[in-house]
């Protein structure tokens, strides 16, 4: 296998809420009986999730500090209030929320 396996909540994908999207797309609760808590932790705790990209030139990267205009754009694209995005992206904010 040559590629990367980034996962929601890790440096390349800091927003844990994307696990909700992933679980809906895959019907994970129904098929695997893996569930999400209200804070997006997976139960059972040994469960893992992620996106798998098979390509020999794929590389990991970390999301650096992001500015308010980027969070506003992200919130708009997700259709959620900026305060929700700021909560989940707090460690990556380049400003005080």
C-alpha cells in the first residue's frame, strides 16, 4: 500500500464533525454498529475512521493557523454558524474567537 490515511480530528483534517458526514454516507451505525457520541468520539473506542488515498505521491500535511475569513468561508460552505466552526477548529485559529 502506498498512500495516506488521514482521519477527522488529526492535523490534516482537524474538524471532528466530518465524522458525522462520513458515518451518514456509509450508514456506519447500521452496518457496523459503530456509533458517534455528541463529541464525535467513536464507540467502541477501538474503532477507527478515515479517508484512504492510494497514490505513491500522496503526502500528509498539517493545517496551519487559519484566519477569520477562512473560517467564515468554511462555515458558509458547511451551512453552519461560525461559532460552531470556531469551536471545532479552536486549536487551528490564528485569532481569538
